[in-house]
C-alpha cells in the first residue's frame, strides 16, 4: 500500500518548485501542484511506480507547460498582452527588474509555443536539471533523440529571445 502522506511530504518541494519555475504564478502553480499529485495517484493505480521523483517531475513539467499553452491561447483569443507575473530579484533595480520580467514573460510564451515533447524535454533538462539519460529513460526516447531535441529547442529559444538584447545598430540616438 502506498503511503500518500509520505509521498506528498517528501516530494512537495520538487513538484512546487517545478510548477512555480515554469508558471511564475501562485494560483496556477497551486492548481498544477494538485493536478500533478492526482495524476500520479491515477498512474500508481495502473502500474507500480519505479521512481516517484521522476514520475512527479515529469507530470509537473507537462502540466505546467500545458497551463502555459492555455494561458497563451486565452490571451491571444482576448487580444490581450500576456499578464505573466514574475518574482523580481531581492536587490534588483528597476531596470533589471523590468528586463527580468520581460525575459521571463518571453521565455514562458516561447515554452508555450513549443511542441509537447520539446517543452517537456527542455524544462526537465534546464529547469529541473535532469540528465539526457534520465529524460530518455523516463520519456521512452533514446539519449541521442533527447540531445537533438534539446539542441533544436535551444536554437529556437535563442532566436526568439535574441530580440531582448539590444544591438548597437538598433539603438536610436
């Protein structure tokens, strides 16, 4: 029998941290947190869980990226600017806070635009610090396929985020 109190207690920091890093919004992170543990419960009823942190990290990442996609679609349908919240650095000045806010918003928007496997693989690798081998094992892919996907996704993100860096020829006198 599974001790759910222990699983939730032991893995709350992992699930909450994953949801918060990706979503940057307390209400969305809380919903993602609950959805993650419910999905894990359903998964554990179908088959035994080999590695709880891997299962919970993957589910939290997938759910958070799905929420980013819904947020993006909703804002585009309403014609609104995306209202991404971020937490400014404690000692950041106004310019740095604004730059961090813009970068966080653009990163979340770009992650929402990625395909499901790309968003999941990127988030697990760079936001949850999983190795390519761990991602491959958990997602049923080869490590080479994970590496190629990461390479392509990084190129896409670099292209999309490059406009945040002012180039000398673009700065008006």
